C-alpha cells in the first residue's frame, strides 16, 4: 500500500547498521507516499473548487484514498509505540 518493496529475508550477512539504514529508508519512503497522496488530494480538491476540473467522483476517490492511507499510518504508528512500550517493560 505504501510502495515499500520488501528486502530479501535470507541475507544473513546484514549488519545491524545495514538493517537500521534499510528500515530508515523504508520509513522515509512510506511517509513520502502518505504525504504525496495527501498533496494530490489537496490539489484535486482545490482544482474542483476553482472549477478547473468537474469530475467529483475522481476527487472524492482520491480524498478517500488519502484518508485511508493516513489512518493506516496512524494505526501503524500506534502499534509500533505500543510494541516499543511492551519491549521496554520486559525484564532482561
């Protein structure tokens, strides 16, 4: 949904620094995709309001896709924070 391409799972020679860099790149890519969908929705809504386009269905579909993408991102963020807190409560 966010356009993230999974990396090969069998790469045993990956260092923690490489994994961190891959995760950071994937996260940036996902955030950029969410931002892009929001910007496209805003542009189409503005164009509709100015009378430059008249396809209301396309504008509504784009807005709904952007909304769902944002909601999914927020839910993922909540789950990541919840998981982090759970890990921090674990006794070593």
